[in-house]
């Protein structure tokens, strides 16, 4: 099965994620059944999808005249069996409960053809360990981020039995829909982004619960600093700008001995100041590298100000 063969998909669960993932499929020309247990959830989902598409049209991302056609490609239904008929790709986005997921996969196994790809949007559950289906080669995790019609990344996680064909078809499908994919080598609970997120949240709640800072101050502080730096230098390259020796000593003080950084320091690589740290800067001088960073920082800072990003939404 090649990604170009996928003309019909089903999204199971029309909640926060399901409805907007169904929207992305439909925006990309795929006939998409959207399934929920609850008719009122489906109605709410259609209202939200229409509103999302109008926002995208207002911004110029899609043509207003395309909205009707996109909406026509989404088929809301409570009938799972009907939704699975002739479907090549199923995206499961029901509630994050093991038992509920086990039940829905048993039904999907029964209703879908044996080579239909079954992709879970789980935020971190090891579906490979508890989902029992025929042909587990076609089971995969695609973890989207809200809102899926804007955020480019989808994490793709294969299980031990997932076939290379399933991985390739899934990645090609996502790429054809304009997504960037991050393929994990193996399943790790909560994948990459949510693991970072939960570390941030642990620190965040400690500070808020201890009354060291208000929630509003927290968000403003984070936007003022991370908001400008993170999109340009990420969290790894930032260490090159800090300087590896300073970073290493600081980490050691908090009990984290970093062998990778220590080795780079021993080899004389201190980051931007020596033209090589975790990243290799080629033959650019320190001043040139800093200039390249700063021009981007300045543009981003001013743009964030222009769109009022430092005020709460
Ligand atoms: N909310 C997020 O930001 C986010 C981000 C990434 C991944 N996820 C994951 O995506 C999945 C869905 O999350 P959500 O936030 O959209 O949940 P949600 O509660 O908003 O929506 C879940 C929907 O699934 C429906 N449902 C439950 N059982 C069903 C069944 N058997 N058949 C059909 N529909 C059924 C519910 O009625 C509900 O409308 C979860 O696995 C979650 O961990 C969520």
C-alpha cells in the first residue's frame, strides 16, 4: 500500500484532536469518516471544523471557496462498521484509557480490511503491548499536536512488529499533507515532546504551588525568554551559546555529570566561541555566528510584539 493509494480514511473520536485531524485529511483531498459514540460531539466537531477553516481562509492559508468542498469530504457518523468500509487508513483518537482503546481496536480489527493501517494518536500509551489485532504489522502511533492544522510536527512511533511498509506509507502520507515527521527508533512512553513538556510542568507547578510566582507571571516570563530564544536556537544549540565549559560546571554543581559535554571540552570544543560545540559551525567566526543568531532574535522579538504575543490570548 502506497500513500497515494489512500483515498479514504476514518478518524475515530471527534474530540479535541479527532475533529481537527479529520479536517487535515479532508483539506488534503481524502474522503474522511469521522466517528464518535455521541451525535452531539459530531455536531460540535462540524461547527469547530467550519470555524477553523474560516480562520485559515481569513489568514490566506486556504481559499474561502474551497471550504464547502473540504466540509463535504468529512462524513460524521456513529456507525463504526460503515466508516471502516473501504478505508485504507484509520486514525484513532478516542480517550486515553487502555480498556477503551483495547475495545475499539477489537472492533477495528473486525470491521476494517486486514491491511488497513491503524494509527493511534495516543499521547504516550504503549498500544503495542495491549492491542490485540490480526496483522500487527499495520499498527503504528502517529502523535499529532494541537492544533493539528497548524503545528507541523507529527511524532511517528513504530512497535516491534510494525512493518517498514507501514512506517514508510504513514510517513509519506503525513509528508504529502505538509507535515514534518519525527520517527522514533522505538517506543518510549510519552515520546519526545511530551517528555520535555512534563519536565517543564514539574518545575512550573513547584513554583506556582509554592506561591513563588503567579500563573500569569510564569507565562509572561517564559514568553519573554523562551519565546524569543527557543524558536531560533532550540534547547540543544543553546548550550553552544552558553559555552560548554560553563554549562558543564553548572550541571556538575547540580549533580549531573555530562560525559558527552566533557569529551567535547577535552577535545577543545567549547561551543560558538571555538566554532564547534554540539553543533559544528564550519569556518564562521564567533562574531558571525552571534550576528546570524541576533538578526533572527531581533526579527522574532519585534514580530511577537507586533502580534501582541506578550499579552495572554
Ligand atoms: N488533547 C490534546 O492536546 C492531545 C494531543 C495529542 C494527543 N492526544 C491524544 O489523542 C486522543 C484523543 O484525545 P482528545 O483530547 O481528542 O480527547 P477528547 O476527550 O476530546 O475526545 C475523545 C472523543 O472520543 C470519543 N470516543 C470515546 N470512545 C469512543 C469509541 N469507542 N468510539 C468512537 N468515539 C469514541 C468521545 O466521545 C470523545 O468525543 C487521546 O489518546 C489523547 O491522549 C491528545
